C-alpha cells in the first residue's frame, strides 16, 4: 500500500499536495486539540490554501452550481435568527461557536473543485492518519493498564483519554476509516499482494479498535454494513469463496474480542433495561460494572430524554424555543417531570435531530435535513459515489444518539466530511485555474 500511495501522490499537482498536507494537519488537531498554537497554524494554513486554490471566477461559478451550499448557508442564517429570538442571547452565541464550521467549510472548502482521484487519495491519507492516531491511543491505554491492572482503561472514553475527545466521535472516524480502506481493497484493488494484505490487516485491526471504543451506535452500524456488504459481495458479485471467508473471518474477530475483552458486552446488556421512571434516583450504569435493573443507562435515559425533547418541540413546533433558551427550557421540562437524574447530571437531549427540532422548530429541522443530509446523499447517489454515500449515511446515523452540534469536534466532523465528499462534481463549462 505504501508504494501504491507514493505513486498516487506523485501524480498530484503541487497545489493538490499542499491541500493534502494542510488537511492532514487539520485532522491532527481534531485528535489532539490541546495545542492551541498548532491548531491555529493548521487552521489558518487550511483556510488560506482553500482560498488561493482556485480563482474567484471559478469560486463564483461553483457557488452557482452547488445548490446544496445555498441550503447550508440558509440553515446557518436560521441559526443566527434563532439566537436573536432567544431571551438568553449570550447562551445563544456560546452555542454559535461549535456551529461555525457549518458556515466555514461550505464557504472555504465548498468553493473549490477537487478531482475524484485526488479526493480518494485525501480520504486514504486521512484513514491512515486515523489508524496511526488510534494506535497511539492504544499504546497510551496499555501503558496505564499495565501499571494499574485495571481493564476499564482499555475501553470507551478511557481509550481516547489521550486525545481529550469522547469515544463516540473517534468511533465514527474509525468506521469511516474502515469504509475507506474497504473501498480501496475491493473497488480500487491495488496491484501488489502486499498492499492488499496491509489494507486487510488495517480493516481487521480497526474492527478491534471499534470494539474497544464500545460505541453501540457505531458498532451496530459497522456490523450491519459489513453483513450487507458481504451479502452483496457473495450473491451479487458471485464471489462465494472469498466472500464467505471474509464474513467468517470478521465474525471470528468479533467473537474473539467478546471473549478476551468482555466489558463491551455490558454496553449492549443495557438494551435489555429500557424501562424508566422519571423520578427514580439511582446509579448510572458503567461498562466496568454489572448491569442491573434500577440503573439509569444509555438506553433508558435516551428514551426518557427524547420524550422530554419531543414534548418541548410540540409546545413551539414552527420556530422552536430559540437556540439560546434550549437548555433552560429543556431543564424546565426535566423539573416538571422531576427528572432528577437528568437535572443533577446536566444532561442534554442526546439527539442532534431532536435538539434542532425543539430549538429551531420544524423550519430549522427541514433546512438542516435538506442541506446536510438529503442533498449530499442525492448528489453522491447520482454520481454513484457509494463511498461518499456510505460515509454521509454513517454521519447521519451517528447524530441520532448524540448532539453533535453542541461540541466543536461534532461540528467539525459534520462540516468537513459532508463538504469534502461533495466537491468533486462540476459542470463541463468550468475550467480549473
């Protein structure tokens, strides 16, 4: 794979190589954000690279062509309006900060044209970087595990402690990396057996990393997509023997992971306890402890919180309660229901879609879905760019169980990936500068 990638890198123009480097620097700051000077330098470099990547004439032409950017800008305008109608405008502007990527990426990265081949090389480089970063996190976790003999240090948020990021976001990046490596292994088919072996090893390794990260949502998405791919590979492509070997091999990896690293099973045992009583005051379950009835867990809490969020949406369905007031208004619902656990732990609603519904109403929800989900999916389906389609679908599913737009990393991931996966389509009349 190294020789293959070096060959592909040599085919890139100078400006494409600079863009690749600045993107990798940017991705690095997502994993290790605790270096503000490096973050500032990488961000400025990325922005200036995109600004001077093509002419203003081409940018204007691309803006006219890419209708999804207009929808993205319209959604951001609705964010500003939602802040202005809020009673607590100061809180609203605090919520604006993690949402700025939804403006920045369409206006900076969204107005360049990147060749399909270059986009694929950028994605491959990102997947390699993510694999290396996860390996560093694994070594860090193993170091502290050996010193303390505490197996919980290998799982979930402890696995990503070095990055300072929650495991759910890193798990999403791991899924994306697996899809990218699988695309190169099965669609691009690098010529050498060594490159194919490296891709396969990377995929299997990241399956193990995904297991340790223990994100239920992303694990279920990964396993379901793997099963569907194997079924397609076996019956549609008629690759009976290799498809069966692949399916059995990945199943064996997952089974061995459950045997040797049993803590993750507790994350799924929680799904058996979905009943809840708002007024119940009990401990919160943890993957390192035994899951029992009477605990609040990730499953029953979300069901309870989603019901509260839906009730708040019904009170002001058209424009919502306002971005600046969403936390206080949700807290009022918690108070009404005597939802002590959510109040004491300061929990949000744990769903991006529901959060937008009750804070910005059906209007904001409609523009968000069209701009950031439907149009990008349709555009990639028309191009038959199934890798981009799958990655955006994975992002869309990830937002079901977390409020991505309240965290800077969540806004960055959504803004960056949706935009870069959509910038390789252009009209015939546009000439690159």
